[in-house]
């Protein structure tokens, strides 16, 4: 053995509460390394210690060592087993449990104890997540609850008495001399919404099983430290949920007073368990015995007690599309359909899975980013993520929290509005495709990352939740895979809209302070802003549609040929219906955190969809589709209107550019016309190009769709092949 005078192995095993028996100079106990004795019966055991030398060997797994390696296994130092007393000036390192011990206790959890935890509302997934276990401490067996610090390192065990034993104390700590801390600190990471402060670790885990983020003091009620309040500054709403007994009521009053003095800008609620709980007093009783729900707990049983006043929803009236358009029109001129779709898109972020995506595609200076930016200003700032150019890796670096235990970076985009103010990198788009398609609510990714020491390394990512995503791009070319994942929009470029926008710009920049005061004092805008925050606070999960036949009838109307993209388009129409229902959440039937969309919502959504769906049918932005209708078709009709020849005359690019100038009052770049617009229209099957028979160097453009020449008395029609038929 090493030249260190140590205590005896007998003394060390006794100190660690490890039971053993002696036989012929050896101490025999169950293997503490690899769970070798999980199926041993009676006195059967396989770990042997030499009483004199402290050497040990497991005769089943072969683990060998001495008292020093054993101390290291338990997280102790050489000083902890040394006979030499430490000097007065030396600081003894506090004991901590190790990951090995935690895993060992977790693997030792008997089936009957697992069933006991299940009966308390703790599912197996949470048992494994929190590494609940079973260990021998203080001459008895206990349920082990590992407690971690903010960095994810294990600090100590909270020990819960064997449920088969009915005596005090019910809880102990291992090691003994520890400082109380917060259990469930991981629930505060990347959380700016709400947190529940409860009484007890197992209650905290039960709340987590129902998707409710919770924390608790490991020292029990009445021990919430002042410095812990700093950790709550990121959340908006704090719920106090202590046991329904004298100690719980006193503890809640004391904590509310502390929070009120420190966090006046937060909304603080106290949860009072219902009167029907005649035989129960805590979170576990509420969910297990009385079949409680998350919605009832946080909404119907919670009472505002301090901090920021909750929003009074009785002042809201039922809104229509016209109301929304009018209010948004304060800053966004014209673009009625675009601003309505954008607001509904952002609003659906506050659901579990009804979100959809928008892509604004138009040349620069047309206001494609202005619309989503202006609308985002009436949404809670913390729920909106605005990004300029973003490389694939930087997106994952900046938004990710790290789970040290699982070695994975977690990006939680649930109930967020994500706005890209410029076209993202193509690789980022590719990586986000499963998210944009709503394939799975949790998506695992592996990306390569550079480190200073070891070059490239793999980074594990977990993207959680569905955000509402809005892209703003000056590029007109849209990859088909991206195009089918978005509603394609373009800002209006009419003379009237441009004139109104210029006048608004003059008004704003002439006296910015006065303009902002006027804007913020507008009653309809203030109400809409409050309304959106109140909708978010409702925590709606799902929205049901009880008359889907009406949607089916309206969607199939006029569609002779169905396209693959219609499978996604119907999803967007349904999301619009749900968005309109969410807008009037207090005026819709409700089942817990689910509301019911009515016929008015369907009519509003279908009316809006009819206005924007024409260009979607061809996977084109409205800007490109309008060029086709207003420029190319118009010029093609005009060139062929009085021509009775069998073959129509095609358009040259010069003629198209000339017509474009006539319609829009500005020139179009030749490369943009050739490489983007004509290419996209040809891909959509709306035009085709052929060589000019009189000049092989030129290409002529023909329309592929039927066009009725209303000015021709003979009612000539251009067929899909480009020729005429006499009507």
C-alpha cells in the first residue's frame, strides 16, 4: 500500500454506512462498483477486504484496489482517510457525491420502489432523468434524490425514507453537513415565461411530469434564501404552490413578502388547492388522488397576490380582420392581406403546434422586412428573435443552452417568433427543414464545430418546439423544398402605397419623439398590445375545429387538379383558422387549455386564403406572379389581339422590359428578368421560350395558360400551347 498512515478499512466502511460481515481476517460486503450483487440472496456477497492491508477484490467483476482508491471512488481525498490531522490553516474540501455513486444508486433502484414512485405520479422517464435511486446510508436503505448545482455537478443526496418504514426522520442528507440549495435549477435555464415554487423534491418532479417547470428548496418550506431571488429575474410569472397546512401557509406568506419587495415587475400568484381535496394537501395528492390538470392548477386555482397586475381580459371585445387591419394601418400603409397574415402567423407561436411560416420575397427597398418588424413591436419583446445574416453554426451557438449530463446543446424555440431579416445561409435552411415542416417537436442534429485544441469536433444539438418563422429575402429564386414550407408574400408596390409610405416617413422623421408619443397613446394599438400579451398568458395548447367539412368544401372549390403542395397548403389554411380563433380566445368555447374554433374563424381564414393563394398555387411570390399577370400576359395579349394567324407572336425581353416600365414606372435589371423571373415562370409552367425564327440569336417568350382576349369581338382564345382557337 502507499506510504500513508490511514484509518482501518473497518472504520472507513462503518463511516460510509456500508454493512459487512467478518470471516477469517476478511470483511465481506456487496460489490459497490458494478452492481454485482443485485441478485444475491441471503448473506451472499462478492467484495472482499483484507482487514490488515485494506486491499480489496471483487470475486465477480474483478475490481481491485485499496483504501485510497476506495476513498477516491467515494469522492474523498487522501486526507479524509489519513491518520494525520490537518493543520489549523488548511481547508478541508467539502465532500460531494460522485456521478459513479449516483449511477450506482440509480441502477440499484428496486422494482417495488419504482412502482411506489410511479404511484406518486412520477413516470419512469422522470425517474431516469433525475437519477432517482436506492442506497444504504446511516444503517438503513433510502430513496436517493441527487441534488445538483447550477453547473450540473452533483452536490449531495437528499434521502427519502423507505416507504415501508413509518418513523422519523423522513428525510436526511448525505453527506450530513451541507448547505441548502434549489432543486430543479435546470428548469430556470432558457426560461423567461413562468416558474412554480413548490414544497419538496418529489412534488417538483411530479410537476415536471406534467410539463410544469418547478423548483424547491432542499431544506423545506420557509428556507427560501434571499440570493435565490436573483435567479428568478428572467421569468415573468411566479407561482407559489406550498402544501395546504399551517407550515405551508406561513411559508407562502413569507416568500410572497420577499418576492414582492425584490421583484415588483413580476406577476406573483399563490396556488390554493381546491376544496374537493378533503384527503390531501400537496401537489402529489392533487394530481394523483384528485386527477388535477395543469390548466386548472395554473389558471383556476391561482390567485394574484403581488407584483405586476395581471391583464384584465374583460375589457377586450371580439375582433374581426377589419379591426386588425385598421389598427396595424397606423404604421403599415396598404398591404392589408400581408399585415393580417403576418400578425396571425406570429400569434400562432403561442400554441403547441399550430404555427406556420412566411417568406417575404421582393427586391430591395420594397419594405419586405418593414412589415414583420413593425408587427413584432406589439408582441412581447422576449418572445421575438430577430436575426440579420446568420451562418449555420452561429445560429446554434448563440441560442443554445448546454446540458452537461447528456452532453447536448438544447435550443428551445417553443412559443417564439423567429424573424430572419435577410436570406439565411443555405446550409442553415437545410438544417432547419425538419423544424419548418413540423416533422417532430424535438429534432436532434449533429454539426461539426471548430475547437482551438482538437480541430473539428461533433456537436450534438436538440431543437425543441415549433416557432413561427418569417424570412425576408431580396432573392426571388425559391428552392422548391423551401417554397412548400412557407406562405409566400410580397409587399405591395403600387403608386398609392408608395405615396402613403413616403408621407408616413416624413411624419415620423420630422419629429420622432412626438410621433412615438402619438403612436403609443393610440387606444386601439395599446389594447392590441395588451391583448397579445394576455393571449400568450392563456397558455393555449391546442385549437379544435368541430366543422372540418366546411374547410374541405372551401379548399377543394375550383381545384380541378391537386398538387403535392396542397397537402401543406391545407395545413396553412387550418393554421389560419386556429389563429383567428386564438385572436378571440375569450369568446370561444374552452376545454382546459384547448379552445374551439367556430364558423366565423373558418370564414375569416378562407377569405384571407382566397386572396393570397393564387400565387401559392404556382410556388411563386406575389411579386413574380404579378409581373406575369400585369406585364407578360398584358403585353402578350396586346401583341396578338388582332392577329388571326395560326401561330401567336412571342415577346422579346425588350418588349417585356418596356411593358414593365409602363406598369411600374421603373426599369428592371436584365439579369433579374432573365435569371430569376423568367426562369421561375417557366418552371411554374406559365411561360415557355422558343428561338425567334427570324433571328436565331433571340429568344421569344410565350404564355402557356389560356388567355381570353376580351377586346376581340370574335372572342379569340390563346390555348395552352400558345395558338388560337376561334370561339
